[in-house]
C-alpha cells in the first residue's frame, strides 16, 4: 500500500468515528461503517498483491486474436478462430522483468506455449534474457501481433521459410548502441530427425522446411545447442535487419551433425504514405542425405517423425509495398486504409540430394497477392486479400485464394 492510500484510509477512519461520537452511536451504523473500511483495506491489499511494493500495480495483461475466413478456388470455404493469445508482463522489481504468452489456437482446441522468460536489465547496451525466448530471426517472429502485418494470414515466407512463431529455451544478451539494436542467444537446437515413435520428435521436410523441427519445450532432447542472433540498424524512416541461426539438428541419433545454417536480411522503409517491407533468407542443412538414409533404413522410421524428403537448401524472398491511403489523400482521419501488394518466392525444397527419395519441387511456388487492410484503430484490423500460387512444376495446378480476417491486439 502506498503512502497516499494509507493516508486516505486513515482519514476515512477518523471521519467515521467523528461522525459517530462516543457511546451514543447506533451500533448497527457503526458496524456498517467498519465493514466499509474493512472492505476498502482488503481492496487495497489485493491491488498490491499482498506486498507493500505493489507488484500487481506493475503487472499488465496483453495479447491478440484473429479470426480467418479462407475461400480457395479448389476447395470449400473454411472459417477458423485461429488464435487467442493471453500475455503477461510484470516488473518484479526495477531491474528484473517477466514476460510470457500462451496461445489458444483453432477455437482453443490447441494450446501453444509462445514464450516465458526473465529480462535482467543491467544497462542500455547489455542486458540478460533467460527462459523460453522467441528466436531473433526475421522482422516478424518477435513482433507477430496480427495488426502489425497487412495480409490476412502471415506471409508464406514467415511460415515455410522462417517458421513463425519460433521459440527455443536458452539464455543470451540484448541491448542497443545508439541506433543499433542487438540480440545474441544460446538455445536448444531444432530437431531434424526423430525416432519415429516419440511424440516429442521433430523433423524437417520439403513442404515447410524447418517448421516441424521447432518443438514445444516439453522434455525435448537437448543433445545439440545452437547460436542465434540479430542486428538492427535504424535509419530515417526505417530499419535494416540481419539475422542468423546455426546449430546441429540430429540430436546424436546419427554420427553426422545435420548442421542448420540460416542467414536472413530484411528492410522496412517508409517515405510519407509509401511503405516497403522486404525479406530474403537462405538455409543450408548439412548431411541431409545421411538424415534421409537414416529415416529410410527401417520402415517404422519413415513416419511423420522421420522423413525422407529433407532438403539440403531452403530459399525464400518476400517483397511487400503499400500505400497509407488517408495520408496520401490528405484526409484528416484517425483510421488507416492500406492497399498493398506482395510477391513471394518460396522454395522449401530448393535443392535436395539423391537420398531424398520423396522430396519434390512441386512444393515450391511463387505467390502474388493484392489486398487491403482497414484499421479503425492501430490495434484493430479488418483485412481482405486475393492471392494466386504459381507452382514450380508444371504438373502441379496453380491455385487462387481469397482471405478475410479480423485481427486485434490489446
């Protein structure tokens, strides 16, 4: 309880007894007023979490949600209450902060642990972060709230190339030097092959590259560790970013390491009403042929937890451009309307060796999208877009899709 609240309650108690002098007071009235003061004291105690430092007053709740309607030209329309996320930020004291998010997906039928970590704030240019952390890879993984990107669904680049959201357990540092921000973590590594029967086994595949190799931190194998980091250079109107990840992925199931080397660069830039958002990434997986051989060496291994379509190279480009229409037209409004276009080159099976017997370049495609995002508030977005998928192999039919989304954060 702070000093001002203590004084307020004290004055209330004094006024209470002044208003009911001596033994002439009505006993029932006295009891009623004492109950009021008691209730107020309980409220003040609860608002401070029972601690004199008022930890609850330094704790906030946040989150986001989104509902999607997909309308493909080659299948049924599908509506999905895709995500509802609850997050907590608490200043445990002046230099230790706690952050966490839990994601309830697909009408709360699936739960995901997004992150949970402590920040030890030491100084501007060096701080420590430990726990389950978001990988500092790309410009969306750490800031993935749906009103922050224009498209109804996350771009394919941030699903099939850089797997968003991507978290691992580890420890590292972060800070800033003027207009340069940095993060560097040591974390548990991805898992590229599994035992075939272990429900916690991860795997790589030609459909979405590394995505299935990132696991919930639920007693996962940690025979391998990885190093990951990001640099961001801010400049007038924008930001330039560089990310990397490097770590083994076979978890000692085979003699080879299966080292994953990911390099990514991105830029965001806004000039008046015009805005650009571009990303590029390349991923090499060493020993992919040996990993495929292991998974094909026994029939029970070639399951969802152990694949024979692991690529040796993954590549992707994402280019987006949009116009903030009210600003361009000189309208005096508090809302925003953003017509935008996007082109992506998605190559989750860019290259693969001879032992990738089930890998196929039919999973590679280019995507072109036209859309609009209406934002009546910076924390709310209604999005509509149309996209066409042009597959790399001629035997795979191209497809078109319309997406509608309602998104918010709080």
